[in-house]
C-alpha cells in the first residue's frame, strides 16, 4: 500500500468548508471546489477575514498557491 | 468525469469583470481577456484601487502572475 | 549502502508528533500523516502556537512546503 | 479559434509606449522593443518615475521580469 | 581530474558537527546526518541559538534548504 | 524576420559600460563582459554606488541575476 | 570563438581570495574552492564581516547561492 500524500488530504476536503490562510495574514473560508499541484485553490461562498473580522463576502475566489501558508478544515 | 481544476474557474470568468489583488495591496478591476498557467492575466477597462479609492483608469493591463494573491468575480 | 537522505528522517517520523515551524513564526504541533518532495506536510490533532502560546486547535492541517523553516520531533 | 494569451497583449504593444511598474514602486515609461516568456522587457526612450516625478531619462533599459508587477499602455 | 563541487564539502562534513544559519537569523548546531541537492539538511543532537544564546535542545531537526544562508564546520 | 529578444539588447552592450541596479538599491557601473539566461552578469572596472555616492572600486564583479532589477547603458 | 560566460569568471577565481556578499548584508572573504550552476559556493580560510568589522573566522563555509548578491575578487 502506497503511503498517503498531502494532496490526498485536500482531495478529501472537496466540497467541504476549508480555511485558507495567506502570507499577508488574510483568511478565506469557503467550500473547496478545486486545487492543483501548485496548491492554487478555488473556493465558493467565501468569507474574507482579517484579524478574525469578516471583511468581505465573495461568491467564488481563486487563490494563487504561492501565497498560501496553511489550509485547514473548519 | 475529471475533477474540476482551478484554471476552469478562470476560464469561466473570461470576458467577465474580475477583481485581481496584488501582494502590494493594489486592486485591479476589469474584464478578463486572457490568462496562462503562470496566472499572468490581461484585463481591459481597468480601475486601479488602493485602499478602496480609485487611483487610475487604464485601457489594458498585463499583470504578472507571481505578484497576484487572489482573483474574484465582481 | 546508499547514504541517508533528508526525506528518510521525515519518513521515520510518520504517525509521530512533530513540530513544524513557519517563516511567519507560527508553530504547528501534530501527528505527521504525509509529506512530499516539496515538503508540503499534513499533520493531525494540531496545536497552533505563537510565541509559545496555544492559539488554536485543529483536526487536520495542510502546510505548504515553501513556508516551512524547520521540522523537529517532539 | 484558440483563446487569447497574455503575451499576445504584449506583442500588440511592440513599438508602442508602455508603463512598466516594479515591485520597488519605480515606473519605467518607454517604447517596447522586446520581451520574453519570463517577461524580461526592453524599452527605449525611457523615463524613470518615482512617486510621479521623473527621476532619470535613459536610452535603453533591460528590466528583469521577476521584478515587474504590471505593464500597461499609455 | 574533475574540479571540486560545493556538495563535496557537505559530504566530507557527514557525521561531523556543523553550524547551519537561517535567513531568520537562527542557528542550528548539530551532527550532519544527511542533505540533498536542495540543501535540505538533517542534523542530530541539536542546539538552537538566537543571538548566541541557546534557546532549545532538539534530538533531530529537518531544515528546509531555501531557508539556509550558510553552513560551516565547528 | 524573427522579433527581437531582450537578451539581444544585452548582447549589443558587450564591452560597453552599463549600469546594473540591484534590489538592495546598490548600483554597479562597469564594462559588460558576459551574461547568461539567468541574467547573471560579469562586469569589469566597476564602481559601486549607493545613493549616487561611489562606495567602492572593483576590478571584476559577478552579479547574481535574481538580485537585479534593471540594466541600462551609460 | 564562443562568447565568455559569467561562470568563466568564477572559474578563473578558483583558489584565489574572493568577497561574497549576501542579501543579509554579511560578507564572507576567503579562498574559492568550488561553485556550481546555482552559485552555491565553498570558500576556505574565511573572515565574516558585518559593516566592515570582522565578526568571525571560519575554516570552511558553504554559502547557498540564492542568498548571494555579488562576488568580487579582493
């Protein structure tokens, strides 16, 4: 049996709500629609949060992978 | 059926108005004309905004992918 | 006999608790589930710590490799 | 018909005056002579501007792509 | 005879104590167990030092290559 | 006829005096001896300038490409 | 005759004393023993200098290429 890979964890999170944290300290919380090997990520029904405050609501957002630090499930 | 990929979301946004946010905190709002795998992006009928204020109007702008943090639809 | 490689050390740490330190000075302590050659890492039962204080508890977290400085075992 | 690509927009700007903006907030305004896939750019009859003030005039300048944020037409 | 290469110097330091210095100004002093072409490094019996002060003792640490500035022998 | 490429402009500057500007705001002015596709550059009879003041004179200097912002002819 | 390349200049400096300058403003002065295409460099009989002051003496040091700005001969 092959050992698990990090992208498997993202694959299991498809259509679930995730928290994406950026190098600029913004957080985007939404439903994971897609990702690729660069960790580019698309999420839907999004809340942008800065220091815990909701700053914007967005339908769909594309997040460039190299700006991401961590991704967690809600 | 193949799972969705992040670039599909950009493809659906062609000719629609998008908001491109940069690492230097500038925003460019305009109509998406083209993009590539590096997430280099060309938009038209552009407003540049800094801290929510419109700072410039531009016909066409080329945005280098590695300077982008997130892209959303208006 | 081939000389040891750095990823061997991560392989031995699978299912053990590790401390992952980020360029933004956050620490994530949890059980190592998977990693890849980019040093993307997934850990479970996670504590986030900033300046030694626990700031969040998370079930599962994906950490992007290029944001990591060092990984140690507890 | 193939969809447009971002470099097509640069190609159309050949021999036209463009504004190149850098991560260090300098602007270089000049006539686009050449570019490549790294977005390395050569422009001629150049004005360097910092905060809107002309700081230098240059015949020809080579700008390294990874230092560029956006390129627009005048 | 082929000229020497930088990785030869790391190879000679295997099982010897080395000082690894990071972009964040932390130093890790320990016995070199393994390295790869990315200069990812694993050391054992480690002291972490900040401004010359010992801040932690660690059994084994994995250091991501792109965070390293210089490596010297003790 | 093939369109011009940015490296053509550097090629024409061989053995001419150029000004190389770095991300750390230092300038190196000297005669261009060689360059490669990474824009690594070697210049001779060099003046280092910081804020317009000459800070050092050097015979030959190797400048790593990824630290360069722009190159112009004197 | 092929045009000169930047690495030729480093090759000529083998076994000569060079000054390596880093993005963090440290200088390492020592005898060049080896380098590679990433500009990883090993020097011997090394002085570390910060703001012109000698801060350490080292036998051998490995310097990661991506942390280097310029290399000059003494």
